[in-house]
């Protein structure tokens, strides 16, 4: 299970979250989108934080998230 937590008022965050979620769903991955606080864009796999926009200073790449899922 992948959870994508995103800032609902930040420009572009919702679209990025929806695009990533769609890609993951097409790969057969169960995804939940969660609107969160300002500046947030976090990705959790099985409850573990695997990506944070605050730490990486960029949006995650879909293939990058797929690799993190595969490594679990």
C-alpha cells in the first residue's frame, strides 16, 4: 500500500500526486491520496516514509517509487 500525502493548496502538488498515483495504479499498486498541510509531498510504502519533498527538494519520479516498492 502506497500513501501519497500532498499539500492541497500548493501549486502543482495535487497534479503531481494524481499523476504519480495513476502510474502506480496502472502497475497494480494500491494507492491512497491524502491532502495534508502546507508544503507537504510525502510518499509512504507500507507505513514507512520513503520520499519527502522537503528532504529531496523535488518531486519523486514514478520509476524511483516503483524501485522503492520492489526493494521492500
